[in-house]
């Protein structure tokens, strides 16, 4: 009897294994069939296959493996090609399928980008008669941003180029873009073209409350902007100071201390002398907002410059006044930076414990 029971269990286990194997084979066959429909089918067949791919990934108990199997079967390239279709259903179904294939799969993200998804995605963002497709395209670009280095560059470039050509660009971007943008800005050289585009997008995002909140809660968000003010190019410093100014103008009480805590003053003072005309104006306004004195007693940056210019004019005459005033302001910035550094060193020394506890 015991021997019979063992035989029965062995037969049952084998049957389950065969069923599992049969199911996997059926699924593999289905994946190949979908790939063939995308490559060789007519338009309706392609749309149906794209929709089935989305359903298959979303409903699968092993979605990660399903994404990999679908990509290996060659579905990504024809899906990317469908993004450029004149048929709205084809564009939307392929976009949804690609989004589902990209989620939590870095290899698929890289493949989608290298197969040329970015240009058609940018074109989809320009569609004025379909807000749903624009939203999906934005989501796709933001999702692909966490892929390869080239994918990050292409994604930021695409969003930047589009934001420059659309009047109300804040509607194009979602606050969720702040975190990858801050991380990318941390990693790149602050004077690079990439930093210029990233800070431009952050400045746009700072015009919404959700964007401002995301900047402040992002790890090193404000500090990264302050560092860009100090080390960036003329363009990236202008956008970085614009972002900080947007924060402070929206609610001085909320953001003032956060900006001061990251040591923004020296970089802002230097920017009033060395930045673009727009950056200088923004830096002056932000400095006025960061000062602790009441508004009516505050010596504004423009008044200070006028005083310095008048002194320079009396000393060296009208012809050399501008040059002398600039030199005087630079000297003031240098002294301010040295004073700030001494204060920081003093605070650091005062925080150092005099006795190190023994272990």
C-alpha cells in the first residue's frame, strides 16, 4: 500500500511538472506569435498585438520575466516604429506597450532608446488634439530617463527642446521629473550643456507648488542648485538662481532658511557681478529676500551698486567709473566670501566635541 501511495505521488508530481512545462510552451508560442503579428501583420493586427502585449505584462504573475521574453522575441523595434504611425490607435497602443515593457527593466529601456524611440516621442508631445497621448509620451520619456547614459541625455534634451517651443511648458512636465533631474545635475559638470538643460527644466518645474515641494524634499535638491550657482556656466547659473528665486518668491518664510542653510550668499554675490544681466537681476532680488532686515530698512542691491558707482565716479571720473565700480564690488564679494568661510569654520570648530568619549 505504501508503495502504491509513493507511486501515486510521483505520478501526480510529474503531471504537474508536465502541465507547467506545457503552459510555459504555450506562453512562449504566444509571445512568438505576437512578435510575428507586429512584424508582418496588417495595421489592425499590429494594434491588436500591441494591446495584447500590454495586457500580458500587466496580468502576468512573473511580469519581469515576461518583459524579458517579449523583448528577446523582437517586439520592441516594431513597437517603436508604430509610434510614427498616422493612426492614433496605433500610436497609443504601441506607446502603452512600450511603457509596460520599460517599467523596472533597464535593458528594455536601453533597447527602446537605441531603437530610436525618442524622436517620435517628442513628436507625440507636440500633438495639440490629444492630451492623453501627450501625457503618455511625457511618462515614457521620464521612464526612459533612468536607462542608459545616452538615454538620460536624449530624454533631457527632448524635454528641454520641447519646453522651449511650447508656450505653457509647465503643463508638459510632471513634478516626478524633479528627482531624476536633481540626481543627474549632481552627477554632471555644472557648466556643461547637459546642466544647462537640466536647470532649465527645474526652473520650469519650480513654477508649480508640486515642483517646489519636490525640489526641497529631493536629496540635496537645494544644495545642488546652490553649487550650480557657484560653479555653473552663464546659462546654468541663470536657471539655477531663477529656480531658487521662484522658491523664495512663492513663500519667503518657508524657503529662506533652507536656501541660507546651504550657503547660497557667496555665490549669489558673485553672480551680481559676473552673471548674465538676467542672472544678476535675479541674484539681487534673491539676496534682498534672503536678508533678515525688514523691507523698509533693507539696503537693496541696486541701491548698493548706485552708491558704489557714485564713489567710483568721484574717485576716477565718469570714464573709468564703471570699471572701478565693478572692481570695488568684486572686492566686496571676495571679502564677503572670506567672511562666510570664517563663519563656517568657526561654527564647525564650535561643534567639535572637546572630549572624545572612550569606547
